[in-house]
C-alpha cells in the first residue's frame, strides 16, 4: 500500500497538471487568434497604402473597439480596465505594422533581404534587444547584428559601409542624455532614421546554484551599477566591477566557475549565457527606460500620416532672448517640443549646445517655417534626422481609453447640435477629434486629470493670500487664482493691488508649489504680467477687447479666456481664434454665467455651453460657478453639474475669512465648503472613471 502522503499529494499534483494543460491549450488558441488578427490588420494596412487620403488612425473606430472590449470583458466577469491594457498593446503593435506597410521602400513582393545592424556591446545587450523590437515591425528584412566595442566603432563601420544602420542609446530616464552619442551625431555625417524605447529591467544573475547572499563580486556596465546603487549597498561585503557592456559582464560570469560572482544585466542576456536570475527589478528607480536612435547614412522616404519627430542641435547667438526667440518660433507654429536640454560647449566656456526634439516631420510646412525663423537666432543648427515617433506621449491617447472624454460624453448625439460657425480655423474641432492639452506649469488642463483652480477674488495682502493658498492646496486645488487688477463695476470699489498684488500671488504660488492665474486688463501690461504669472486670464468684460486678445496671441503663456456675460458661444470661440491666430495656441475656455432675465443668481450658468463647446472645439473647457452664482451656497451644486457635463476643471473663489473679503465676499467659499466641494467632485469623477490632477 502506498504511504498515505503520496495519495494526498498526487491529487493536487494532477489537478495542477491538468489546469496547466488547459492554460497551454488556451494560450495556443490565443496566439493563433492574435496571428489571425494581425493578418486582417495587414489587409487594413494595404487598403490604407492604396488610398493616400485615408488617415492612419481612426480614433472614433479605436474608441468603439475599446468600448466593445470593456463591455465584453465586464460581461464575462473580468476587469474592463485589464482588457483595455491588453488591447492597447495589441493596437500599438498593429499600428506599427501598418506604419511599416506605408513605408514606400517595402518591396511589394515581400522579398526577404538581409540588413546589417550594428550596436555597442555583445549579444543580449540592451541595444541588441532593442534592435529585435524595432525591426519586428520596421522591415521585412532578416537581421544580421554586429556588436562593437564602442559607439565610435559602430559609427565607423556605418560610414565605411560595413553595416547599414547602427542602433545607439541616446537617453535614459534615470541617467539622462548620452553625450558621447550626441557628439557623434553632431560631428559625423549620419542621420537618425528611427527610434525605439526599451524598458530596462536590471536583474542580478549568477551561475546555477548561486544565491544572492553569497555573492562577493558584481560586474556590469558602470551606468547599470550606478542605477542599482541602493540595491548594491544592501549586499554587504560585495564589490562592484565595471565592464564595457552588461551582456559581456554576464558572459564573464558564465565563463568563470566561481558562484560568488554575479552580473547585472537583462534576463535575456542571462538566458543566453546559461545563468539564472537571482533578483529581478533591482534598479533604484522603477521606470528605467532607454531611448535608442537608429542611424543611417541617408534619410528614408516617409508617409506623413505616421506621426513624425525631428531632432536638432543648435547653439544660440550670444544675445539676450536668443533662446527664447527660438522657443517662441516653435510655439507660434504650434510645434510641440518633446525635449530640450543644454550642454556646455567643449572649448567654449559658458556657451551652450541645445538638444531639441520636436513633434512633426521636417517636411511639414509649420516645421519648415519654424526652422527658417530659428536660423536667424542660432550660430549653428544641425538637423539630426526626422523619423517616425515611436513614443506615445499621452496626448494622442485614444479618447475613451483615458478619461480624456468622460464616458457619458460619448453617448451624446452630436447630430442634435447645430453646425459650428466658419472661420474657426484654429480653435475648431479637428477631423481627428484630437483634443488639446494645455499645460500650466506642470498641471495639464484638458488631459486625464480634472483640475481645481481656486483662490480669492482679489489679492488683498500677504497673510490673506498665503492663508488662501494653504487652504485651497489642502483641498485639492492645483492652480492658485487671485486678482491683482480688478475690473470693478463701480469706480469706487477696491481695484486690486496691481503689480504688488501679483508679486504676492507669485510668492504664495511658489510657497505652495502651485502655478498661478491672474487677470490682465490692458494690452500694455501683458508682457510684465506674463513675467510672473503662469497663466493669464481675460475677464468676461474684456472678452471682446480685440487689442488685448491680439497682444495675448504673442506671449508664451497659456490664456484663460472667460466668456463675456452677453457673448454667444460662437463669439467666445472667435475670441479664442484671435489669440490663436496671433500664434498662441494655449487657450482654455471658461463658462462663467451669462446675463438672463433671472435675478435669483448673479448670472445664469450655461451648463450646456460645456458639451456644446466640446462639440465645436478641441480646446479645454472649464467652468467658473462662483461668478455665475454670486452665492456661496450654489457653488458646490453648480461645480458638480460642471464635472458631470464634462468640464476639464472648475475655478472657484475661496477666502480664509470671507466676511472680510474686499471683493465678491458673498460667493467666497470657506475652508469647510472647499472640503465638501473636493469630496463631491471626486465622487462624480469616480463615476466617470476620472481623477483629480
Ligand atoms: C474674476 O475671475 O476675478 C472675474 C472678474 O471674473 P469675470 O471676468 O468672469 O467676471
Ligand atoms: Mn470675483
């Protein structure tokens, strides 16, 4: 008779075995279905290739797919969020496949050729892994990879024709820019033709049988050692040794017989050398990403439907404002900067070289215009390359997958809304229905998070604005408001402290780490106010002050444009158009109540303006319930209505001692009101799948 334990153990063993067999069977089906789906994706790609007018992405369609997945997942009892994450990966891969099909150099007959790609390091190095990732969708070619000892060796091989491309790491989220690579790009006749990102997961690896507590020597590339400093400090009695590459360090461990040796490298490099992972994810910082550039000798044909990116380096003329003029040139052409970094220029003390990445192809008119303008402010400018943008920066997120468009908004029938007025060339909704995210300091309006802007009507004195900043910060505000110049109906009312008030507001913003917004009344004050304020407000009484609007079109600051109390929605949009036509595209619209026959409230909040505006413009829309209501007790319910209607934020007036307020005391919230407002907003946001910024 078998010992008792055997029988008992064999049951769970069998159950586990059979469950695992089921999982393997399902996974086989899964992968088969994925391959089948990719076949169809290729058919879609070919159709787009035949029709140059077809957009690469159809955000509406993507939104439906996401909704479909989420519904199906939830019907099956699994999380819609989880299904959405899986789908996002599938769609990213599909999109890159389609982009490849649009590359005009793909041979129609899919004939396979060999491409030689160089990198620094040996097999299994992070660069080598990134090559596999990039070429999995980039071309139909088979790969021949060659590892080189240094970046310079790889570039020499490229220039001598030994290899066709080199993949070089250019920046890391922890270690910053890799200057040696920038130097090569600056000095050699080579061009960036593509990019790739690799999420680095450093592992401690050793020989089979090794254990982390017995390791005495850890080998790796110096950057990897530095990125795992805290972990290494915890391995008492070990010493670190620098190797030229993480995978080479792994190879050296594999070649030794000493199991007190370990390396830090990728899991793939460990596998390549028969090593085992002793610890995973040992970097001090969790998000460790490296961006690589693929360099070649010639630029490659592109399809402008694929989002592009252009990298530049330049040095500016030695005069005040030269760099600001360059940046303004990008801003006025609506060219987004995704990177700006400066480095000292060797042999020229106190002169700087700027590394800049912009969104857009070098052939796009707005990019050409911006670069023409920039040339007059720079001593030296070199375009390092224009290539497909592979990094999703979030602004392009599919509506509906983030909270960019609260779910209830999707259900609104757009057909019932009258068509927009003409002339909204810049503020009108784009075909792609992409929405603009306006950054105020580090806060994003119109992005994923809902923004609470709060503060007193007017800045009255230091202690008042400091106390106000503290109270609004405590209850969820991320932008501080406060009037320094007050447009009062009566000439005898308090008119604001002017620039002194602005200084106090800036001090409070800095103390509580909140960007500040304040109203500017006159065109001639704009530049000076823009020096201190993070966002400039146009008040309701000034919405059609066209000279002011034109001036605001020239500053590099976001604008909060309030709806005039007798203005139609079309007039509000045309006012925004004035600012945008001047070159400033960072406009946030604010519904603040309009004049009606109703006298119970100071104005009548036009809640419908929120969805109507969202159906006509890509600009963020916020609501000011304080000036709409003029009564403290209505501010919370109106704020909640604004959230429900899909506003990107609300701006409310709050005062540490409302009874003493010099301006608009009846509508100023107390500390407790702010608390209730904050919690009310959060509950509506939760229902919409949104969060506070
Ligand atoms: C304000 O926000 O301080 C203000 C004066 O508002 P409005 O221009 O909307 O009246
Ligand atoms: Mn006010």
